[in-house]
C-alpha cells in the first residue's frame, strides 16, 4: 500500500502549525483586540502578551495589569 504525501511527518507538522495559527486568529477575533503583541526575551525566558483593546478615544493614561497563567495556552 502506498502512503500519500499528505501523511508524511513534515506535512503533519505543517498542518498542525496551520491549525494552531488559524485558532490563534480566531481567538484574537473573538476578543476583539485592536492590537496584540507577543514578546519573548530568550536571555531571561520572559514571555508576554500585550493586548490593546480600543484606542478610539486616543491614548489612555492607564496602568498595567499582570496575570500569571499556568500555561501559554491559558494566557
């Protein structure tokens, strides 16, 4: 029996990454953020997400909220 090219490990990984990217964009759309930035600093291991909801009224003078999540997916 021949195996199809679509079942190769490389294609499976590419397909999984495409599904993850699609899910990420669906999540961004669901929460209606105006802008989202993902930040990674390898020397410290820092990973962060900066989410801007709405700048219709211009820049805000606000604060920063920090939440700790059990996993990147939870964040």
